């Protein structure tokens, strides 16, 4: 499920954020894979990220996102369960990489609002800097 807050932007522009995720390959598997990746898109409903390791649809993941805010602005810390909803294999500079759309699972409305507020403030800051 994806939530949009119009007319305010709820996505961060294409500048990637560093993201680390603990990936549970299946509910039965006890082992975990520490997986680092970069976001391509962030919203109040989830993230689209690029990794060097393939994820499969319906993989359960635990996302850990830390972004510093601008001076005087709060940053963003997200610790949230998610589920892989789509995957894609692509070539970037002759290197095989994997992209995955991950929906947040069980995110409270307060937490979703915090993410959207951060994204809106970050977009406004970037637009001010472009002037």
C-alpha cells in the first residue's frame, strides 16, 4: 500500500541515501544476511533500492535508514520491517546490480508522517539551495 500526501512531495529526489538492511531470506531461515545498498527513491510507503545481492519478491527485510539532517534540522532514523514487492536486475556501468521495491510493513501513521515531513523539508531545502 502506498500513501501520497498531495500536493506535497513525499519522495526524495534521485540523490541516493545510504541504506543498510538486514535481510531474512525466508521466514524459516534462521541466518541473516547483512546487505548494504543505496536508495533510488524513498516515500512514506517504502523504498526502491539498489544492491549487489538479489532479493526475491516476498522476502522479509528489516531496514535501517540513517540520514543526517541539514544544520539545525532533525535527521531521519527508520528501523522498520518491510517486504520486497518487486525486483529487477540491471546493468550499471557494465556491472550487474539488483533493484528492489520494498514496502514498509506495520509502519505507524506517526512514523509515516515523520518520514514524509523529513522528505518534504529536504526537498524544500534543496530547492532553496538551487536558487
